[in-house]
C-alpha cells in the first residue's frame, strides 16, 4: 500500500489463517503462539516511527522462526516493508507469498496490498488486472473473513480504475460498495451506480 498513513490497515490480526500448524525453526512455539507474538509486534508499530528499519528487523526475526520460503512469513515481511515506506520490496515479497501458496484471509489481503502498492508505483494497469481477477472469484469459494474484504477489493479497484482513465467505472464501483451502508436510499444509489456504466458523460 506504501503509505505510513495507512499502515494500521496492513497489520496482522493474529488470525492464524494460513490453515497450517507450522512450527518455528526452534521447534518450540506453536503457530498460535507465533501469531500472538506477531500481533504484539504489529501493535507496537507506531513506536517505530523513527526507526522503521527496527520494525522490519523485528518482523524478519519472527519470520525466521518459520520454515524457509514460508508464505505467511513472506507476507508479513512484505507488509512490514509496505507499512514502512518500501513498496518495491513489499511487491517482491507479496508475489513470493502468493506464488508460494498463501491461503485464506492473508491471500486476499496480499492481493489487495500488492495491487495498491503497484498502483502507487505507477502500475495501475496491473492493479486493475489483479483486482478484477480477485473480484471475479465466486462467493462460495471465499470464507467469511475473505468475504468481509469484498468492499475493500472494490474500493482499491476503483482507485486503480480512476488512475487508468476509467473514472465512471471507478465511481460506479465506489458507489456500489457504499450503497449497502447507507441508512436510506440504498436501492436508488445502487441503481445509479450501475447506471453510470450506461450513461455517457455530458448526456
């Protein structure tokens, strides 16, 4: 995502959603204990405002407890680089995590964060491709946590579409995501959001 202002959105929630009971290289700590220590590290991110490298090192040390090329460890390191202003390194790590078989909620978060970082690095076209593909995943293939990020997929896709000159599609997506949250006018806004795709600008 590449902005310190949104680093809190990247942090781990200790959900342990990789679906495996991986143990660290020291063979002692369970995955659940590792997740708790990871969450504790992320909770202290703001304390590293003047020492971003120190925070990356802390996450890297936790990552080193897991097997080599572990996708969860790669994702968390990517998020650490992302939240401390190093989007290029974050992109590399997110890709390795996804290629390595990252699953569940972290997989969806990795796609969103990768797409956002790519947009900030001047590749909104790739961001659109990633998020369009993510948006097309059938609902029955997503768990509840992944489904909860559906609006986030739409929101970041809207940003990428706007950056590629497809503003009406962007507005349609953003308004469509907003419509269910309103106390009134839900149906009207949802209708007009779809209508944006049919109405020519200036007509």
